[in-house]
C-alpha cells in the first residue's frame, strides 16, 4: 500500500487483494527495476509479491526498499568479470556469480539493507522448480532464515544450461520458469488475488520460438536421465509460454489483470553487458511505471 494513505484507501486496497507478479528474463529485469523504482518513488509497496527467476533479484531490492540499488548493481557491474561469465559457470556452476552478488556486491560495494529485509512485513514468494517432481514451489521470505531465502532465490534463477541445479532444503531445484513459464496466471497463484499486477519483460508482440530438436538433445544430455522430466518441461516452455501470453492478454482486455510491459521490442539479451542498452531498458521501465501509476491505482481501487 502507499505509505501515508487514508484509512479508507488502505481498507479498499486490502479488500481488493492486490498482488505484484514479476516475470524473469535475466538482464531484461532492468525493465522491472525501473518500474519498481517508480513504485518506490510513489512509496507504493505491495504486501504480497510473486517473483520468478530474475524477478526475485529485482524483488529483493523492493523488499529492502532501496530505490536505485538494482540499477546500480546490474548496470555498473554487468561488465565486471566477477558478476557473470563462462568461468563462473565452469568453476561455480552458475553463469551468474552469486557468491559475488550475495557477497562483496551486497555486503560492501553496493550494500543491501539486510536489516530492512529481516524486519519487513512484505511477503515475496520466490518460484522454484523441483527437479525430482517437476513441481512448482513457492518459497516465502517471511519467517525464513536470510541465508536460506537467498539460496531459494538463487535456485529460482538457475536458468537451463546457465546453471546447475541448486539444493533447497536438500532438494535439487532449478529456475521457476521451467514449471511456471511466463508467470503464474491468477488461477495458478497459491492465494486469492482479485487485483493482480504483472510486470513483464517482453513487449506485447513477443512470442517464443519452438526449441529445435538439436537444442532439446543438448538439454536432455545436460540434465541426464535422473532429471529427464525437467528436460522435457524445458523443451515445452515455448508452447506453454505463448498460450499463457494469449490468456493474459484476454484477461487484460476483460479488466481482470493490470499488465506493465515494455512498449518496444527488447534488444537486451539474458546475459547483456552493454551498459547503454541496460540503461535504456531501465529508463523505459521507470517512465512507464511513472506514466501508468495513476491508471494502475484507479484500477486497483475499483470494486
């Protein structure tokens, strides 16, 4: 809710049960960072957020209420060898170096407000995929040890081929986008939500291309027979993703969801290091977040 709002507005906000849902997209998350900074500019903090993959990384900055931190961490250090690269995939099992991201970057270089994180009453559910069952699991930050929750966020970001599985409570897990392509639709959320607000990282025309048989073979070899189900799920992502895009568009037309997305084709790759491209995407997110803020708040308050 917005800090300093009237009791009546807060009551309406709570009764309408709004929630924020953040799509992943790795470095395309700079768009999300811009939108969230616009929200924080208005002192708007949703009580409940659901985040997938890179959405969790942007969501962490929202939980700590640190406007601008995601921009600095992602843009300034995107080209730093310590941040990401093949050497980390080979040595640490992840293209993105979470030892650095959660370590020196969060503790020294651009300090993360862990005190705010530990004491917040805002809830963020990180979406992860269990390798043993293929099940989608939602992990809450509330009443959870800081280290364990950050590990769950790391698992949510364990992109196919860019990361090994990450153990969460002893269970190997991967990117939440495997079991939940795009983002959970309202009827897929683990709680009742009357007013879901989505922040997507692709424009309205984007659709995923079918995965080639060669790429599927590589994925199956990468995950082996033990996690063959995960490999099959990854190969089916484009079909499910595109179907969900169409469903979300229909819900948007019916006024049942509010969607914030890039207005132009996104030219930022998942492992983008070009600061100019990242800055442009962030600025687009911030502008759209500011421009559509009042419209979104009117929609949330509608009964």
